């Protein structure tokens, strides 16, 4: 939207400085519209003023949104990068360091703590890479840019609601260029739905308080249908002539392990599948070739967090490395 306005003004013979000024005026007008909407939703004037004070259009956020990597790594290329040995080592160290809190939260929400640690590691490198963008500013920029205006506008309102509830100040609300916040990288609407106060101080602080980070991640998985009696799945070998229409995570494609056994699916060492009454889905993330997996309901829960098989498998492999 901003670039289109600049192009139009330049075509009319206006200088670039005039074009940028006009674009900035358009952004400021949009901010005023958001302020009006926030007031109508009951957001306090103090929150509105603090959240929008001094914000500007962030060109680099739009550039990052438009320039997502086009080349897709294969799973064999991706997994060693996403789950290197040093990350496995750190995951185990941090699991032991926070074991008492993790065990308490895991029991409370019915989620194995190792998966909470794995999500923490994959999303933000255990809280080290959380982004330094002003969340309201980034979200407002992407809403104004227009390609996904309704989505990002909704996220702006959710961010204001979080500030208004006292969980964090507008200045301290930092995140990625896309507005993903804190150590679990929750979008504001996910925060409102799943964030939890893990240390009972009255706030859900997913930026600095690890008890809250762990409780929020565990609650997300719990609400997504997690069952701590099972794991996520396993890599398997499949016959060359298996029907490709059987692959996928759609509900109707789930089958019992005994059914997959009859179809020729085996453990990687060639042995029979476990004799367990659980439904599983067969996937091959690299376009129906390469590694194959039987995944369970918990894997489906990970996909609700992020619809990428690569993401879900990275979390699963990192969780499996924690002992």
C-alpha cells in the first residue's frame, strides 16, 4: 500500500520526500482509525496512548514478510540445522536445571516436560532469540501494508488487550517482525487464548518469567488435545508400492497400528509395529518421498501450534533427545 502510494505520487511529478511524507500521513491516519476501534472495544486511553506513542511504519518488517526464503530445504538438510548436537545438549541441561518447575507444570497440564523444553528450544533458542521489534508497531505496519490487513488488525487489538490487562507494558512488549512474542513466540491472540500465570503473581509474563513460559506452552498443547500417555510417533519404513492416497494427517486417513502393519509399514529396523491401540497417520514431508513417519494425536497437537511438518518434527526430535 505504501509503495503503491509513493509510486502514484512520483508519477504525478512529486518528489520522493513529498511521497514519503504523504505515505507517513496515510500511516498516521490508519493509526488514528485503530485508536478509534480500540476505544470502541473498551481499551483504556492510557493504554492506547502508550501503545501508539511515536510508532512509525517499519519498512524492514514488510520486507521480511515479502522475502520469505523460496528454496525449501529437504528434511535431511533441515533437521541437522534445526536440532544440532549443541541444542540437544542445552535442552538436556536446561531440562535438569528447571526440572522441579517443569515436572509440576507437566503434571498440572498433562504434558511431558521434555516437549515443553523442545518447543522452547525450537521457537526461541530457549528464550535467547525472541525478537526486538515493538509488537504494536510491527503489527500496525503489517496491517497498514494491507495484504493480510484483517489478520494483523485483529492482532493489534489483541496486543492492546494484553497491555490493558497489565501483563506487560507497551514498551516492554517485544517480539518478531511478524508480532510473535516472547519465549514461546505467541501471537497476541494465542496469548489471550493460552498464556498462563505459572508462578501465581497475577501476570502471564512469557517474556521473562520461565514458569509462565512453561505453563503457557503446556496449556497450549493441553488445549490442543495432548495425551501424555503417548509420544509423538516414529520414523518407519514403507513398501515401495504403498498407496500414496493413504498419506496425510486428515482425520479420515488415521488407521490403527495393526492396520498399518497389514499394509506393510514397519519399524526402521524391519520389526513389527508396537501392539498398541492407538490411531496413527502416515506422512512423508518431502513430497511423498524421503523419510516416512507414523504420527499420533500428539503430533497433530504440534501441528496446531505450527502447521509445518518440519517444525513438528524438529520439536519431536529435540524432545526425543532429552533424557
